[in-house]
C-alpha cells in the first residue's frame, strides 16, 4: 500500500513543481505547461515500471503507473482551483 502512496506523491510533486514554474494568466496556466506537467508524471510512472520490468527494481504493476499519473492530475486540479479562487477574489 505504501508503494502506491509513494507513486501518487511522486506524480503529484512532479506535476506541481512544473505547474508553479509559470504564473497564471487570468486563472489559467499555459496549455503547453499543463501537457508537460501531466505528461512528465505519466512518463515518470512508465519509466519506473520499465525499470521494474527490465532492470529488476521491483514488481511492475499498471496500478503504479495509474497512481503516478493520477497524482499529476490531482496536482493540476489543485493548482487550477487555487488559481481560479485567486482570480475570482481579485476581480470582485
């Protein structure tokens, strides 16, 4: 179970760090940044599982890829929500 939590946390941190590199414009991050952030979390999950499979690091599981990518999606949702709240408060 802790392995899945670590995968989720890694995906979250990867996406979160990439997303906060650029300030939002009217409560939106650039589309290319969103794609890079979520894509990086997916790529990290695939790379780790490839290492598990080909290099014997551990047991490869699809759930690990899914949780890593899912963490990236949750980071995107959190950043988008915070940006939207800040935008709405500044325009009222």
